[in-house]
C-alpha cells in the first residue's frame, strides 16, 4: 500500500484497552462473542495477543448501490470521528450459504427493492455515520461476512435502535445466520 | 474451514516445480511477471519459499451475473480437470481505481450490456473451462484484483485466443491497468 492511500483493512479488538468502553454485547443470532471491557480499532492487521477477540474487515467497492442512490447517500452522510459522536456500535454479521449462492440480480432485489436497505439507512443520515468492512473474502475461515461500524450522538441512540430494528424485520435479514450487536461509548466521555 | 467444504483460496506459484510447464508469459498491460519454468497450483496459502512468484486468489459469490445468465452458464459449462485439457492459461488482472469507484449499476452496464462479458464467455463453452479467483479484498497490497484460470484442449487454443481478444477489445478492458497472460501445458503431456 502506498503511503498516500487511506487504510482499507481494520482490526476491531475486544480486550483490556481501546478508546471505546463496552456498554453492551448482545448475540442477536448465532454464537455470541466474549465480553470485554474495551474496544480498540486499529488500521491494518496487528500481531495477535492481549485481547479477548479480534475481528478484521476491509473496505471495498459498492456491491448493490446505484449511481442515484450513491448520490443521495453522499449528499446526506457525514464522516466518522465527529465530536458529538460519543456512542458507537459494531455489528458483525454472517449471511447464509443460500444468500451467497443467489445471483446478483436476486440479491439486489432482496437488498433494496424488498428490504429497502439503502432507503432505511438514508432516513437516519446524517445522524448515524457508518463504515462497512467486508470479511468474507479475506480468507476461508472468517467468522463473519461484514463488520459495520456506526457512530452517533447519545441523543440519537433511540433512532439507531429504530434503524437496526427496521433492518432486522426485512427480507434480507432472513439470510442472516449470525449477528452480534456491540454498543460502546467513548472511554473519555 | 470444515473438511466438507471445497477450498476457496488458491495459490498459483511460478518456479521450479508444478504440474504445468510454462509456454509463454506476456505482459499485456503494466508490469510483467518474472519468467519461470513451471506453474504449481495449490489449495490454501502455503508458506513462502522456493518459487519466483506467488499469486493468491479466493473464489467468491457472483458479482454481476443474473439468474438467467447463471442458468445459461451452468447448462453449458464443464469442470476443470478434464483429460483433454492439456492447455491452460492464468490471466491475472488489475482494474483501475476509476472502475472500483463506479457504482454497481454502472459496472454491470459496462460488464455486460456494453462489453458482453458473459455472452462472449458463453460462446466458448464448454470448450474453455474456467475458475475465477478474487484478490482485491484479500488485503491492502495485492498486486492483482482477479486471477482467472482457464483450461482447454490443444485444438481449442485458437478459440481461446479469440475469446481473450474479444474481451480485450471491450469497454470493460479500458479499465484494466495491469494484465499478464500466462500460457501453460501439462508437464506430463
């Protein structure tokens, strides 16, 4: 990677240290993740040790979003790291083998025409900022397919709950076989 | 990975050993790869050493293909490892940053509606068998985005040349910034 490019690979580590204090860690579907007092986020893939769990993910190209949807998202969204974003969530997800064998047009139809994934996300912009990381093609034995990181102000916590509830009620979520919902607050807050 | 699942990650290694003898290695665009007498293909990601270059890729879900296209492909295609397939090609490709920032609908339009990538591939089935490996999301510093492996009988070598020529003349190929064309023959042939 050239020094001029932003990082794409991130490691989320649950353990004794990190800028985020764990508030709650709930297994929504499938196997849970161990409790840990802190969450650290580091660019790259650091050497193992000193944490209870590590999850890696890489940012990548859009898989479903159209030009028009992307324009709507870009016009409304704000970046990570806002001062007011004292709350955050890490939501790792794994989809079923049945999802991954669907052709592109059928995954798109479920993702947006049925589940309105982009449309739901847009309703909560710019309050909820997000970054999506892909795991499935990092290797053969990744425990999750996606890690999504969300940041928001404490006053938007109820809106964030509504956002995830809307998505979990969608057709797309019938294909989610493992999901953990990790809520954190800034350790210095 | 459970023992019951087929491998997804493959390493292609140019060096002194391997089941395939190198016939030709041509840089079509961008930086070449070093010459090597043999090509080995192994499942997984073996420890480095003993080869001149190694390229890794992972099989993954369809990115553009529709249900109807997939049905056409599945009906016509044959698997790797046919006795008559004494010839093969490994074609590593990297696309431009401009390609990867396009939204999904525009990449699909270029891929199929303009470039007829699936339609061209279909014309050469079942003569040319193939397996696509993705590299771009294995990490931040992969030299290629895709490795495609093709197998065919010696009598279909001219047809294979026509297939790659058709694709290279397409709009999609304007987004290819690095491409190496490696032709091999079975070492026991």
